[in-house]
C-alpha cells in the first residue's frame, strides 16, 4: 500500500470539503491560478495558430504553395511566358509531394466604368484550376466555367472592387490593357468573392486563361507560370528545394530556364510577420507558468505550515523526510490536476464558442479577418496540459524541502 498517497488523498478530501483552515483561501487561489493560466495559454495558442492558418490560407489561395515561372522575370505583373508540355506536367504530377498543378496567366489592366476606374491584375485560369479557396470565399454568383459556350467573357471580382466601382453580380464592365495597340475587352461579373485580405482583394480579377493568351498573342502552350499545391505544408521548404534543382536544369522550347519559388519566398514580409507571433505565444506561456507556479508554491507553503503538527508526529514515528515530502507533492499534484480540469473546461467552451459563433469580431481592414480565428488542436492542448503539470510539480520540489527544517520536538507542540 502506498501510505504517502493514502495520506495525501485524505488531506485532499479535507481540502475539498472546505474545512475551515487557514490554507483554504490560499489553495483556492492556487487552483484558480492554475486554471486561469491554462485558459490563457490554450486560448493564446489556439488563436495564434488559427490566425496563422487563416492568413496563410488566404495567401496560398491566391498564389498556391509553389510557383514556377521564367528565370528572367522581373517584379512586375507582366511576366515573360514559358512553354509548358504534357511531359513537364506529368513529371510534376508524378512527384509524391505534389497534390495538384495548374497553369495560369496574369495581365495588368484598368477597369473603366462611367463614374470611376480601377487598376487590377487579371488572373487567367483554365478547367484544371483548384477552386476550393474561392468557393469558400464566394459571397455571390459562381466560379468561372472555361468551357462555357455562351461567348461571355466571364470574370470574378472581389467585393472590394465591386463596391468601389458600384458594380453588382451580372453587370458588365470594360477593361483596358496597356499594350501596342491598346486593347479593351468587355467582361460580365459571374461571381463576387470576399477574403478580407485587402492587399489581394483590391487587386485580383479572375477570368479565362484563353482570353488573356489571345490578348498577348501567345501560342496555346504559353503561360505566365505554373502553380503547384503540395500535400504537406510542413515539407514545403524541402519540396521547394528539390523542385528548384529539378527545374533549374529544365529548358522549355523557348530556351527559358524555369525558376521555382515557394509562397514564403514570394511574400517574405507576411510570413516573417506570422513567425513573429510564435514569440508572443512563448512569452505568454512562460509568464502564465511563472504566475501559476508561484501561486501553487504559496499554497503549498501555507499547507505545510498549517500541517506542521502532523509533520512532527510523522517524523516522531520514524517517517523519513522524503516520504513526507511525497505526501505534499501528491497533494500538490491533486490540486494542479483540479486546476487543469477546470482550465480545460473553460478554455474549450470559449474556443468552441468563438469557432462556431464568432463572438469576438475584428476589423478586417486591420487584421485581414472579420472575427478572431481559432484552431483547436487536441494534441497541442494535451502537450500544454502535460507541460503545465510537469513544470508545476518541478516547481513544488523546492518548497517541499522546508519539511526537513521542521523539528519533531517543537512541531508536535505547534498549534
């Protein structure tokens, strides 16, 4: 029989019955500190991970994980064409790390209405385009159907562009392309999307790739580039590196060298900013662990002082200090687990409420999302719980050495 555990359980039951002891308020504060600390840690991690996934998903939705373009391209939106072939596409699709490959053409233009005008970038896509991202963010209408035989130049615009130019679903607008000679095309709005990512919403219009190819007077196999979606984002850097060396030796029929970049390389500022959020989370976790640990230390010290008489009796009957320390470490673990239990309950209720009810709203012009995003990862929550329990117990070891200083002769008389 584990005598130390048995005694610790009896002491814990006495604490649970709210016996009128000096330690009761301190124990309540310690348990509350553990619970609130865990709530803050879980919320911080879930919100930051959710925010990073939300922003990252929007950037990838507009530009995919990896882009393959001409090595000679500059930073403008007027890209040099590359010639693609079925052999190249099959080679990419056979890569075990690649989920999908889609060609695209981009071309800058100016939308002109009777009242206003707006500079935009038209992105031409074909029937192979992965529409999952835009379907999720479509507020009106439908996606483009490149094989449609109606003869209409279809276009999907953002709500931001539609509002600025006073356009609505089904309206037609004229876009001018600055080239020699200047050309104009009439488009009909078949869909309106809204991602709340202003940098892209105010810029991109999606249309058919064949239309832009004809405007550029390109051959059928000419595109601005290839977008590559990978199966595992965590392996993006490694996949990009392997693909870079694979493509750098490839030459298309125009003699172009193919240049491979990940979305991180294309948007370094955004991804560096997202990485900085991890530092904030670590600071919050460390601070909460320190606060929770000190509240538990205070509670344990008060319990030890209150149980001085009991400690003296145990020493008088020959119980070693290490076994008495075990009693109070067991008791501390019970109190910590109680705090973790209530902390998890409160944190999960708040996380699920925010995830599905969107209680806390945000200004999308500042935060790129209309509400606080939450990602509930049970494995990460378990790791936070295990880490909190372990670190809190380690912090209890030091105060437990106070037991060695207690003299049986004096403590038995202590009241």
